[in-house]
C-alpha cells in the first residue's frame, strides 16, 4: 500500500519505519529536515508538504504534537485535504481533544474522506517494536479499512466506538498514568528517605498491590529499571510537556461534562511546576525530582 506519513518525531519516526519494514511505500513530511532524511535513508520518499505527502496514496497517517498542528496539517493551503483523493482515510494518531477530532471529521467529510482518531499507548519503545495499542474512533466500516495499516505499527488495534472515542480512551488512560507516576515517585522518595534500598522497594512494589506500569516498567527512581528513562537522566521517552498537555485535555474534557478530576488536577500542577522549572523536555518520570535530587540535574 502507498501511505502518506506526516510528523516524524519520537513516535512518528519509528512508526513510519515499521510501515516501510512491512513493505508499504511511504511518503514522508516533517518540518524538521533531519527527521525526513533519516526516513529517506531507510527507503521513504520525501514530500515537500502535507499536500504532496497525501497525493496519490491509499491512506494518510499524522503523528503531530497537538490539536493546532493537526488542524494546520489537515486544512492549510498546502494541507492534506488539498492533495488527497476521495475515499482515502486520514488516520490521526496524535493525542488531541475529542472536540477537535469531530471538527476535523467535519472538515474532511465534504472532501469524501473519513478522519479517524487512532491515538496510541506504548511509548517510544512500543513504537519501535511495533507493539503499540491503537484506540480507534470511527465507524465499523472505516475501522475495518484502517486495521491493516495500523497492524504494521501495533499489536492491539481496538475499536472504541464513534469518532472521538479513541481520544476519550487515550485521555482517560493518560489521566491514570500521570497520577500513578506521581504516586510511585512519592513512594520511592519516601522509601529512600526512610532508609530502604530503592531496588528492594521497587521489587516489593512490583510484586505487591502497588504494582503498575509506572513502577514495573518506567520506575522514576534511577537504577531500579535499567531500561527506564530515569536510568538515562530522564532523556527520551514521554516528555513532561506532553503529559502536561494530556492532563490539560483531561481536565478540559472533564469540565465540558461537569465531572470532577481531583487527582488529575493535582497531577497537572506537579507537571506544570516541572515545566516552569525548565524540565518540560525531560521524560515525565522526572516528576520524582520534585521530591529528591539524584545528581543528574
Ligand atoms: P515529537 O515532538 O517528538 O514529534 C512531533 C513531530 O511533529 C516533530 O518531528 C515535529 O517537527 C513535527 N511537526 C510539528 N508540526 C508540524 C507540521 N506542521 N508539519 C509537519 N510536521 C510537524 O512528539 P512525539 O513524542 O512523537 O508525540 C507525537 C504525538 O503522540 C503527541 O500528540 C503525543 O502526545 C503522542 N504520544 C506520544 C508518546 C510518547 O511516548 N512520546 C506516546 C503516546 C502518544
């Protein structure tokens, strides 16, 4: 299949690479020429704009930072809708708000295109390994249409319901993630101060009722999990500013339905404090630095 891929960052680049590995032909576009070159070296074709990336393809995938980028890439003068043929699905895997998804779907419909929300979970490791979970919002028919492309980049492809419900699932998952990471950071820091070896404490949590992804895969305490960003100075991984964005999506969405998110609002303030202190680009597990200093700062 011929696919247009726009947004080659920490997530998009390995996802596009997996499409190439699966034998698809891929047109790529990103504002960062270096990111484009890396994909071209792996066999992709460089495009001059989202419009050219979307021309003569059977599917378009976007993986961009936030809603404003998705809108611009979709409907700008040189945007996807200016180049895409009728009937070709547009899959957006960025994490954005459900209202923007619906607005984009309304923009795409008169062009004869389905706009499908398919945000992901699994992080940069999952993107590289092709084991992402995709949360898909759209009709059953469109879901069947996009499943094959998504299968080249992920392991679990879940149909969540109508347009926008993929983002609802994603936002709720990241609400849990932001809260659990802060909880594990708090507990690991307390344990250290009270004198237990962090590796022992990590091991206990991971075989006890405190076990969660934030503890057993992404533990924020350096050295507890060798492959976690905490062990490499909080580089790579899932940026604090992206977590802050996701918690903002959750609190905004909650406001729209008058639903309380007590812990989410508190977690949002923690990541916002980190961002204010200049740690916005560090992995979000660096939230533990609000409790302790490991000498890597
Ligand atoms: P990133 O910042 O690493 O990459 C975004 C890419 O988009 C960059 O290469 C940037 O140059 C490009 N870009 C920005 N504006 C553009 C435009 N107008 N046209 C073309 N390219 C443009 O971000 P990421 O970590 O890859 O995350 C992408 C999305 O996936 C975000 O919505 C994020 O919330 C979500 N997400 C990230 C992770 C993670 O672990 N990093 C996990 C799940 C979901």
